[in-house]
C-alpha cells in the first residue's frame, strides 16, 4: 500500500495504491491524516490503483471523512475501480462519501 500526494490548485490529490485491508489500516489512516492536514480546501483520493478494499479499508475511508470534516476539508474519492465501487454501493458508503468518475470531475466540483 502506498499514498503519494500532489497539489492541484486548491486541492491535494492523494494517489492510493495497493490493497486496503486490516494489514495496512493503521498506516493508511496515518497517511490520510497527513494528507488532510496538508490540504487547505479539499482532498481527493485517487483510487485507481486500489486493488482490494475490505471493511477495514472502508472504515479508514469513513474515518478520513470524519477527520476531514473536523478540519473543514472536503473529501472525495475518484477513479474507484469496479470492485471498490461495489463495496461502496453495497454498504451505502457511496451515499456518505463523495465519489467521482475522474480526478478532474472531483477537482471541478470541489474547487467551486
């Protein structure tokens, strides 16, 4: 699992790669918290490189949403692969998390 961040206008884009499961949840939570702290307005999680997401990974995403809210930072997911989208839909997390097809769509929505 890796998380690489880059600034893109008013947004920070974090490219998440690898599996999101219980074995990496602590490290993933720490890296997302660091990305939230770095973001001034919005954090976009580019999920294109995510190969797996179980309930522990989903829990980290929902925790990141809560932390971002406390910091007044908008959080969105982009480019979620089909397997991740299905997890989000089956659990109803897609109703809580902002999910966009592309990073550009997320940037446009969050830069307003």
